[in-house]
């Protein structure tokens, strides 16, 4: 869990981002693409639906404080842009825990509960809700016993030390394996930073902008043979499509807005 590595390269290495994905330079503005559009595109400048107020529905205040700090250390804000906390990753995790995934509603849960192998997948009787509730409580208890403060009150160096201890299995928690808790937290942090904003994280598509991911698939036929050319177009989300905030072609595919550097506008 080293943070010295370029954050953009790290996120691109996580998989699911094709080899052709190209990072979009930051100093860009949006320009409408010239293309034949359907009548639905005429409403793209309508006022968006009211922003949904985001309130935690599973995390208790102390748990929310822990997760907000933890995700901010796993993907911190830096010169490249906002980090996981600013992207709403803690809210994303809270919403997943409040839903079917949090209770493993679609999983077989009758055991037996042998330790198993990595190939066998999740083998714990604990549902994700319990992993987080017990893991946060135990991790905070460890921090108080070791450093005299809860996790979110520690210095950033100490917070990183605790997270590394959990990741390596060096910190033993009372009710849940520390490494299992860390791995779930880490996986959910990455998911929340790169998933469609519809799921509560990746606010303003900051994760997609960071790695150059386009979001909702468009028609790329005219770009296939443009080798070594940056895909300088802004990402499109599910909400952009549903609220008609983006142009579409005659097939209904989104026309990703072209990004023009400020120097080209001068």
C-alpha cells in the first residue's frame, strides 16, 4: 500500500481499463461534437434532476468517520485531482451495505465454513455488513489500545501504518480477520472510485476522468484506425443518458463531448 506510485498508473493497472485507454489532460473544456443526432438530443441542455441528498443509511457516525478517512488514505487527493473521499466512495460503500450485497441476499449461506482456498472465493459466515461493523470496531479498539486514539484521529502516517498492518495480517482483530476486512475495504474503495456515479461514488466522474475511461459505450467505428491519437472526449454516465444531458446519434449511442485544450480556444 505505497502512495508514492503515480495514482493514475496505479488505477490503470487494476484491470478493466483497456490497453487503448488514454489519459485525458486536465486543462480541457467541453465542445459539442458535430454529428447527426436524434430528437432526444435536443433536450440535452435541460435542467438536471434535483441532486439526491446523500445520507448514510447503514454506517453509524463513528463508522462513517473511519471509512471516510480509510478511503482517503487508499486513494488520496493529490495534484492529479480528487481522491476517494471527495468522490463519495464512503457513501458508495454505505449504499452497497444497505442493499442486497450487504446482507448477501443472493448468496448461499448454509456452510460449512472451512477456511478454503483463494479459488473457492468468499468462505466466511460473516455477511459484509458484519465484516464492516466488527472490523471497524475492532480496528478502532486496536488504535485506542496502541495509540490512545481512534483511527480517524491518528496522523496520516499512523493511519497508513494501521492499514498496512491490516493488509499484511499483522494486526489481529478480535472478531474478524484483519486481512479479510482490509481486502473488502480496499476492493470496495476501488469499485466506488471507478463505478458509474449512479451507485453513489465517482462523483462528477472524477475516477473516469483520471484514467480516461469513457463511461457509457459509444460508437467508435470512426476512431478505430486512429492509432496513437488521444481519445480526448469526456465520459458519459448512466444519468447523463437517462436525463438526456448528452447528444445521441441516430442509433441512440451517446456522442461523447469533445474536449478542447484551453490553448486551442485562445
